[in-house]
C-alpha cells in the first residue's frame, strides 16, 4: 500500500511539473491586469542637464513631456557620487556600504596618496535580491539593456533576475565608443555608423512589441552620457550653431580641491548626446502610447550620480550643474543630486516634490505602485515614495548618508556626507575636517558653518556615528608607503 501511495504521488508530481511548464505565470489570466515598469537610468546625467531642471543650452523636449505628466523630484539623491555603488543600491534598496560596494568597479585607489581606500566588492553578490528577481517571481517578463557594471561572468543581469540582457557586461563605458562596431560581448554589432543610444532603444522597443500582452519590467540603462564624449553626428551642427550664439561660449572654470569645476554649459558634443538621449526617450514613450501601454505602465527616469563637472590634471569636464557645487565623484550636491521623474500608471498630472529622497526608495516604490506587498527585509534602506506622490506625507527620511572612502579622478579625497533636514555635514578623512552647510539658504555649499554653529555640528556628528555603526562602514587606512614615495 505504501508503495502504491508513493507511486501515485510521484505521478502527480510529474503531471504538476508538466502543467507548470505548459502554463507559465505570464500566460495566466490573473496577470493581465498587472501594471508594467519602464525604468530609464542614464549614466552621469547631471541635475541641471535637462531643460525641465533649468538647462538653457541643452534641449530635452521629450523628457520635459514626461516631466509634465509626472512627479519631478528636485531633491533626489544617489547614495554615492559614482556609478557601481548607486546601481547596486537601486536594484536592492540597500545602502552600498551595507552591500560592500563603495567605489566604481574595479576602482582605482592610487598608491601615492596618504590613505588607502578599504577593500570592497567587484560584483553584486548573488545573495542580494534585486527588484527584477522580485518581479520575476510575480510573473513579470524582465528585460535589461545597456550598462551593467556590477560584475562579470556569473554576476551579469541574467544572474540577477533579468530574462534578457542586451549589452550589459562588466565595463563601465562602451568599449569602443558609441558607434558600431561596439566590441561588446553582450551586444552584436550593428551597421557601420549605428549609434549606441539608438540601438539600445531599438532593442527595448522590440521587447515592448513582443510583450505587450504580458506584465513586464523594461530596464533601459543607457551608457550615455558617460565618457567618451562622442557627438551624435545628426545633432552636432545644431548645437555648434547654438554655441556660437552663447555669451559664454568657452569653458569657465573654478578650482575645487586639486581639481577644477566647469561653471557653464557650452559643449556642443555633450549637448548632442543629451539631445540624442531625449530623442530616444521620446521614441520609447511614443511606442508605449501607440501600443496603448502608457496608462498601464510605471515610468521612472533618473541618473546614477551627478554630472561630470569636476576633473583633475587640467582636464575640462563636459557639463556644468551650477548652482550645485562640484560634480561626479564629490559628495557635495553636484555629485549626488540627480534628476528623478516618476509617471504613475494612468496618471497624467504634474507635481513638483522638494522632499529629499534617495535611490534605494525606488525598489519599494515599484512594489507599492504595482500593488505588491513591500519587503522591508530586502529593501532595508528604501521607503516607498507613494505617500509623497499622493500628497499624504511631508517627510520621508530623517537622515541620509553618502559614504565614499576612496580617492577619485575629480579631486575628491576619502570622505562622507550626511543630510538631516536642511543641514548637511561633509567630512574628509585625510585632514580630519568637518564642514557644515544649511542647504535651504545655501544650496551651493559656500558658507561653512562648522565653526559658528557648534551645536548643530555636534548633532550631525553624532548622527554620522550612529549610521556608520548601523551600516558597518569601512574607513580608509593609512598608506604605510606614503612617506617613502618621492
């Protein structure tokens, strides 16, 4: 009798497995009413690189159209001023320091400086759960295109919840630039002269067209506007003409530490890249509308860190994010404050949200908008933005941290920053120096109040100590060879 029972259970299990294969989740009628997600991540896009954020030289009519239909966040932050840590934080809802990725991969800690940055990971650990994996479990078809920069073999998008990967590999910039041939192991070359930003959008549109009847996550992670700065030739002439009409048509620079910051937007090559980005965002939005998917789709548009405005060694950066201070690589506002636009499904209404938010909030926000239960044990450091978007909540985070204990080619030296309310603390390990700013009255971080407001300085230093303990952040160490370097 026991043998017969076991045999029947075995046959039942086989039949169940077969049925599961014949009826995958995304073919189930229950999934037809699920909302989709289009997540657009731009590389190195500065806070002021869009017309809707104040640029008068760059032109972004399609992204402005998206902004007119959704929520525009004026105080959106990334948790790190460089790419890989922020990309890990977006996908997991966790601070980069908690994950163990605190620098771009693989980083470049110089051996000739007083400090040495802590050892960090060179890939997103597989035990981290991404929102792609979470949505896949809910029956979503998941697609990734573009820049990954979170690991190589066995640590690629297809290992972290994405069914399809077009162009995501370990490199942080396009190996042979923006024109085919790309030399990208995850993207076949196109016709001669094909522009990478166009190609990634083509791949995304093809995915849309083949999945319009299934719930999907489309994660379009453009390589643009990361270096190399290679103009989109279709639009270069337009901005060369516009440059000649500018009052300030050459670089205006200001010293920042051992680097220099560009103070004006004038570069026609960079402007053409921004315009090509905007054109392709428009193509994607148009296709969503043509397929009658826009009202069923959550659209998120943001950047992985601040604009490349500050560089060392007399190099001139390609863009400016003034009035913010510094740029990519710095924990001043220019390196961490970014554009963030969110259009909710079925909602065509503009609002401006000034409350501070951060990249980790996007994971729980996606779940919340899609009607999926939040998973705070996963997105430990993120909070849903729906309360802010619905006008039912005024404040979200009590304290925000930026932990970047490494040197950077922008001139940044290892340090941290913390924001509480309108107050911002900046700390530099090398000289053991604290700076204090009131962002409400001093968004450009010009007036250091560390000496004149000792009480507020002590309060924020205490907060910094608490969050460092919680995240188990790693400090840089003294370089034992520094004194011997000549």
